[in-house]
C-alpha cells in the first residue's frame, strides 16, 4: 500500500507543478496557489507512504524477535525435561 501512496504522491506533485506553472504563465494566482497546495499534498502523501513502510518493517522485526525469544524459551524448557 505504501507504494500506492508514493505513486499517487508523485502524481499529485507533478500535477500540482503543472497547475502552478500554468497559473504563473496565465497570471492566475488562484490556479498557481492550487498547484502549490496540490504539490505539498503530494509530498505529504509520499512521506506518509514512507512512514508506513518503516512501521511495517519495525512490526516485522518485532514479530521476528518475539518469535525467536519464544523459541529460545521453549528450547530451554525442553532441555530441562
């Protein structure tokens, strides 16, 4: 899902830049502002995708460490039997 956020963020950035440039060329301040806002929103969406990736990786690492700890405890109990 993070990949989707990254792609949509880049599309928003590109579309925003196009609107911004069109606003500058046509002297349309509203269109220029909309373009800037869309570009910022695109950057935010991309950052959100990055954060999701990092959170997923951290959760995966925590799960693996927990499973390793449980396996170690099981092997210690099995040795005592």
